[in-house]
């Protein structure tokens, strides 16, 4: 089997994708590695091209649009956006002041708003991580129109909305939640992983593998292990990746479960990490960018959480450290907290 084109190894990844499409070859892109090691994901170019009409309709990025894309092209989210822009006749611009549209991660959006970068009149597509309603509202208050989608490198688009609380299935995608895990049937799925996309022996992709999150059942439904809930109104609420956990005192605490309770308690933009502890192994710690909201959530006592789940340390930081693909760098957050480089919220916990 002909190996896929490793588009990120090319000097111009966009041109490499376009050439692969013309030649009828598959492409390999990388996962972000947020919760596991990065993997090469193989897909047909048709699995992207077939979604272009819906993306154009939902995002407004069409012929004549000027797209500001501040993130790196080695992120599959950004590479897709750049390829889509080229195909529909939109133009990439480096200056947000010259743009009609933007595509960025929630962490990047938070940084843009904190820096005072003008976003008035921009239509922003925010993806790559969960977009809290409060952050979306801040962007709207600054004059932007905000779109948000949920997906994965392995699955492509799954749901679209204006923030994380009103996501609906992407066109032609069916969603299920089984035992708390999000599954999808979609024409936009990848074929799976290869270890080395440039090696002739690795031409065949496989879904999953040892420790890999991507799985496909016999009915063609696929998942990457994200946890979520489908509401009675048809909205998908994504909680987080189900394999990210803190091991404390012999208990396994899924950070997604704790973060969901924190959000419901009004903690603002926050993440949960594990801190080293000599007796318990790790302590559950909550870190947020809004000190007042985090303290207010802490003061409730979070009765929905078990003893093991309840955060024992609370920290504030002004801005999230981010990975090369623009997502919150949980490892850096945990290291900063462990090394005492974050502001700790003190006082008794109810």
C-alpha cells in the first residue's frame, strides 16, 4: 500500500495537502498529544473536502474572506482551516486588523482578550479545546462573533455551536453517549494511526492499538474516549478526555469529572492536575485564571464531589501556559504548582 503523505514534513504543508488531493493520495497529520503521545493520523483528503460546504456555511469563511490564523500549521485544526481557506478562495492574513475572520484556540482567545488585541467585527472560530461560555461572552462583549466546534484529529468535526454549552451535531454526523463516552458515526472519520507515515511498511492505518484512544466498533461508530452528555435538547456537553486521571490515596480521580463540577459551581476557566505527595502519591489540585470565581466555588465545599475527588490545593495564575498547538499545557501547570510558582488560595475549606 502506498504510504500516506506526511504533510507536516513538507516545507509547505498546505501545498502538500493540495498535491495529495490532486494525486489521490492519503495524508498523515499529527494529534496534539494533549493527553497521550502524539500519533500520526491517516485520512483521505476526501474526508476533509466533503466537509468544506458545511464549514463554509457555518463559519462564513468563503470567497473573499480574510482569515487570521495565528496558530502553527502543525496543528491539524489550523492546517484544515488553511486548506479550506485556499479551496474556497479566502485569503490568509497575519494582522487581525486586516481580517474578517479568525481561527484560534480558547487559550489563544483568552490571551488575545487579555492583551487588548482588537477583535471588533471579527467572526472567530474557536476550537481545539473546550470554550467556556464566560470566555465566549467576553469575546462577544469585545465586538466579535464567536463560533465554536468540537472534534478530534481522528474524528474531524463532531459538533458546532457558539460555546461549550450549545453544541449540536455537525451536519451528517450522528452522536451517541455510551456509559459516559462520546461515540460518532460520520463520513469524516480518519482511517487510524501509523507509526511512521513516511515508511513504506507503514502504509496501512489501524484504528487504536496499545494505549491509543481511537476505536471503531462493528457498526462503524468511533470514539477517542472523550466523556460527555447528550441533553434532552440535543446539545452535546463534552466533559473531557476520560483517561486523564490523578491517583490519590489509592483512588483514581478522573479530572474531567472534577472539572465539570467546578464549572457548574462557577469556578471560571479552570483545570485539575495532580501534585506529588509523599504519602498519598498525588493530591488533587484546582488551578484557575479567575481568582474570585475559583475562591467562590471553593467556598461552596463542592458537595457533589467525593472525598478523594475534592481538590486539596487551589491555585491562581494570570495566563495559561500553552502547548505548541495552542492548548492549555497541563503538564506545565502542574509543574508550576508543584514548584510553588503559582499563587495559592489559602484559608479553610468547608
